[in-house]
C-alpha cells in the first residue's frame, strides 16, 4: 500500500459556510447508475464488506472524482463499473443495461501503466483498435489523432521501458481514448508520479476531457487533484466503503492547482474526509502493531 | 540559518515542470552501443586467450600422438582428423548426414514446440491440469529420452519417425515447463488491460498471452533445442539410418577413429553455431524489446 501523500496546507481548513446541493453539472442524461451496490469478499476466515449499498449516478459528459482514504473500496467501485469485478448486492447499470462484463465503452486507465512492453507506443495505442476490429487505415488515423492529443508524437516509436512514468500514463490515456469509449474510468492514474508531472498531466487531462466531452470517473486520494478535475466530488468513508457526501465543483475551467477557489474547495472536501482519514490511519496503525 | 533549498519544495515553481523536457530522447541501442565500445578492447584480449588455450590443447594432442602413448588407431593425429573430414566432405557423406539429421531435428523440435506450448499453457492457466499433467511432465523430465527408442521402434516401425519421436520427447518437457512458467509470470494487469479493451479469449491469447510469454520461452526454446540435439544424436547412434550418428557408427565399424573425431567436431560445431548465432540473436532481440528488467 503506497503511503498517502496529501498536499498539506499550513493553515487550518476553514469551516464550510454552506452546504451546496449535489447539483448536476452536465447537460446529458444519466449514463451510469449504481443502485445499492454492495461487494463482499469472502475467504475461509474473513468476511469483508468492501463497499456497502452505494448508489451513484453519473451523467453523460460529467467528470466525477471519487475521493477517500486508501482501503475505502473506491477501486473496487471502479472495477465494478468496469465490469472487472461484480457486486454481491445491488445493481450496476450502464446506459440502462446491467454491467456484466468489461467492455471498451467503459475503458480503464490503471494506476500502474498497463502497457505492453513488446509493443512501441503507437502499437500499444493501435492494439485497442485492433481488438475492436478497426481496419488499418482507420487505426492509423485514430492513433495519430490521440497520440498527438497527449503530446507523444515524438515518442511514438519508443518502447515502454524507454519512457518516463508520465509518458507511460500519457500513452495509456491515448490508448484508452483511441477506442473512443463512452466512459473513461481512471484508477489513481497519477498517484505514482512526481508532483510536477502530476500538475502537468492534470492540466492536460482537464483540457482533453473538456474538449472531447468525455464522461470520466476518476478515483484518487488526492483532494486537490479531485477539485481541479471534477465537476462533482464524491467522498467515500472507509471500512465498509460508503458514500458520505457529494460536493459540486462549479468552478470555471481551466483550474490551476493554486487558485484560491480550488484551495478553498479542497479544504472543504478535506474537512469531510478528515475524520475518516484519522479513523483509517489509527486502524492502519493498530494493524501495523 | 534556514537552508536555502526550502523554496524549491513548493509545487508549481519547479524549474522543469514538464516531464518530456527532462527525459532524453529514447532510442534502443544507445546503451548497447556503449557496452560494445567498452568491450571492444576486452573482446580482442578474450579472443587471444581463447586462441592460446585451444592451440595449447591442439599441441598437447599432437604431442601425445607423436610420443605414441596410444596407437594411432586409438588416437589419430589432428591432421588425420582433418583429412578424414575433408574426405567425407568430398564424397558428400557429411553434407548428406547433416541434412538428414537436421531434417529430423527440425521436425521433432517443431512438433515439441507446438505440443509443449499447448501443454505448458494449459498447466500455466489451470490449477487442475497443472497438478495432473504438470506432474507427469515433471516426472518424465528425469527419464532420458533415449529410453523411448525401443517403444518408439515398436510404435512407429523401423523408420525415422522413431528417431523423430525420441527427439520430440527430449525437448517437449523443457518447452512445456518454460511455457508454464511464462504464463504464470504474466502480470495480472496485462490481462485486465486486455479485458477492459474488450478482448475476446482468443484475442487476449494472441495479442497478450503469447507475446508476454516470449522472454521465458526464449530460454525454454534454447534449452529444448539442446535437449533435442542430444536426443537425436543418441537415437541416431543406436538406430542406424543416414545421419551424423550413423557416421559415428560407421567410423567405429571401419575402425576409423579419425572419422569419429571429425564427426564429433561437426556435432559440436553445429550445436555451437545454432546456440551462438541463432539463440544469441533471439536473446538480444528479447532484451531490446522487453527491456532489461524482463531478462
């Protein structure tokens, strides 16, 4: 488990002055819905409730960030939407249909770069298209477009072990975008990057997703990241994972990491999280002992 | 008193914020080139040492021959061996034997790659197959493949299929075991990524599983090849048809030790050549493609 690094501010977060309604930012209709989704993990000795009766709705074109301390089941939630995991209770719907398997209309960008080392950047991007059965010339056109979009044109012939961490995540993003999914599921994609690279990629992701109007569910434990990227931030509590609250982020884009509005809203989200973080940390401490 | 480096820790005012600018243009071969440069003088010295060693060995051989420690039909001189070699190249028997042996080897080896891959992948992806079939494969590894020859002759008759079978049995185990290891070494993330791209079972085998197995397969194929080569020579030696093993037998029958030694050199030369030329290239290619951490 990676150590949690929250950008610590020197001053105390101000008390929230108002309770904003969880208003919908996007114009489109509901694309994804979770209704009372529960996930048990049963082993012989343990029966763990990872997530407990979560209901969440995501509209077309919306950028939703799910924040929560590690172990709160946010990745499990994302995997269920991806179809890589299945709920033990409740239902997960995509476009009105039950999610029962993974599919390229709901593509995942993983935290670790899930790129294939025997293929260069371009071939990695084209692989998703090949799997989708798209012909050669169309593959080339789409790969060109999305490789340029993530600024990897100069490195399209490079193999994966020759890339930096940031470039790997750009490549993974290009591969995901190239199949033109209806929803992008991002599982802490920038968590392993250094702070500078993360800042740059956050700005670029904002720009790309607002240009393409991509629907995104973005899981992170970084509150500031969530506020910069999201139209709506969903806060989860750990053990078992539940939805605590939803906070709308009605800020104009592009949002810089240090703008006052972003810092203020991040402080608000952090207040919502704070209690649970302490709970999780003391739980982890007792675990370590 | 406070250290001057403190301001640099704040995010957003770093001097080189863009990761692309801080990374040199990658192109495979830059590291290899550096290694090659480093090795150039070392390589000459190494070749010199090797030459001295083998020349000394040759001189010792010649010396033993000249002292008549053993009679010449037990230990022929280096030049006798060389002349035998030239004779049998001139009458075309060596070429014919090499062709016949290589043909069997290629057939037996190809079949064992196919079957070994299937067995190995089945063992690697299914626990129950691994427990049962996998244990059988491991057990049979302790059986020298030449022991299959009597059965093979009964099953396939007195023809070269029996030899091909022995060759196959020699290498299939090593290939299956490395294929199994190859499947098990694939990071689960590779499969998940394929799944999220909507890959069918067939597509994830073809585009992900098989290529991901290549680094461990490269080792297994090399090992399998050398097992196949040994098994083939043993089988040819016992079961006489045209081939390098047959020429060894011919040398014994004719009491022609220089022919026997010449053929032994040919066997070593072919083995070394395939290993150093073909498999060395495969390994270099794997290193470049899959990166150093994979090897």
